[in-house]
C-alpha cells in the first residue's frame, strides 16, 4: 500500500519560511518523479515544483528563487523549502509521485499553508 504523508504546514507571517515534508511508504521516491502541487480556495490545483529521477528540478514561475524541492533517498522523503512566503502562497499543498511509464500516480492527503499577518 502506497502512502505519501505530508507534514510541516501551518500559519506563518509574510516573509517567513516553512519546510514541508513528504514521507513515502510503499514506493521508492528515487524511482518516481516527485512533485509538490497546491490548491487555493476556488482555484485549480497547480504545479509548484518537481524533481525527476536524475535530480532535475522544475518550478512554477511564481515560486522560482523562493522555493526549493529536494529528496532524501535514505529517508525516502521529499521536501519543499519555502522562503519569503507571500499571502498568495496560501493553499493546501499536496505531494505527488508519478511514474508515467508504469501508469502510476499517487497523491498525499495535503497540508495547509497559511501566510497571513
């Protein structure tokens, strides 16, 4: 059984930082494209960042230079370091594991991030 468990969300003031974690079980994160997505109220889910099996990273323009995605193979965990947070970053953040060639796609349950003074 595959599980992606996000943690690290919360309330932070504008300009602050948070680090989200996605602990995986049932899969090996290094064998998947791992990503973070977010969904704000009334909006569609959108891509935040991805990291491929060879370590290539990709970011939404809105978070470039502020967010960093990384993975720790030993802990089978993916992280999203978020700096210089803005109110518009407020959303539920979801972890995703994708291996298109295997027809596999998994989602975590999400963690709330609220940026407000």
